[in-house]
C-alpha cells in the first residue's frame, strides 16, 4: 500500500512551483525586517541622519547580497522545473530540502549583518549558499536519473545547468576562503559573483540561467 502511495505522491509540478514562489517571497520580505529606521530621538540635524544612515551600511550590504542570492537561486530552480516532463515524490522532497535552505537565509543574513567583521559569521552565510547549491545540484541529478526531464531537452542544456551550479559554488567558495584575509574582501568577491549571475554576461559559449 505504501509503495502504491509513493507512486502517486508529489506529482504536481505546479503546486511545487507555487509553494516555492511563496516561500521565496516570504524569505525575501523577511530580509528587510532587519533594517530599522534610525531612532528619531537621536536625530537632531541633517548630519546626524547621514551618520545614522551610514551606520546601516553593514546591514544593507548583506540584505542586497541575499536578495540577489535568492533571486539567482529562484531563477535556477524555475529553470529546472520548466524543463520537467513530470515530477515524483522523491524529487518533491529534494525540493522541500531546497526550500529549507531558502528559509535559513534570513537567519544567516541577520547573523552576518550583526557580526560582519567576524569570519565565523561569513562562513555560516557561505554554508547557507553552499547548501542551496548542493541541493539544487542534487535535484537536477535526480531529475535526470529518474527520467523526469523532457526528452526534447538538449544534452547541452542539461550539462549547462550542472556546469553553472559547479562554477557558481566554486566562486562562492573562493570568496569564503578570502575571509581569512578580511571579511570585507570576501563580501566584495561574493557580491561580484552575484552581479555576474544577475547581469548574465556571455563569455564564449557559457549558458546562463
């Protein structure tokens, strides 16, 4: 009976996409809650307000980083879902694991914003990005092994998705390692990686999401 249930469970790609869209939007919204308007009681001049806004920069930078990160990984997930012929229970649970990683991003972002000069906070943030990449790679690998991908999908397109995830995670990893020098150096590299994937320039024959 359980085997028969497993054959029919998790069959709706549309419901999976809807759940993902909802959770991504919630995570993106929660990010901004860590940004607070300066206390009016301490603002008595234009210069006071400028200084207070400047003090928000360590929180604004992680916010922008994570908003771009979630946008990149949302596009990556949608690319995979759009190429599926069907889904199944196992793929659905892998995607739920992916959404678990998404739901952790407001926490890892707040941690980095609060301790932006600490390597441990930067590493924790990077581990969250790594988890997103690993699960996204696992979902695509399973989809191909289980023949969930449309037969009309070109081999080059299948390979491009693998390659994009691996390259991105390698670059993020390099950025994390640079935290040994300085966390701001690390953050700068991660931001440049994100901007590359947001803008999506073509280098030779590389495919983009």
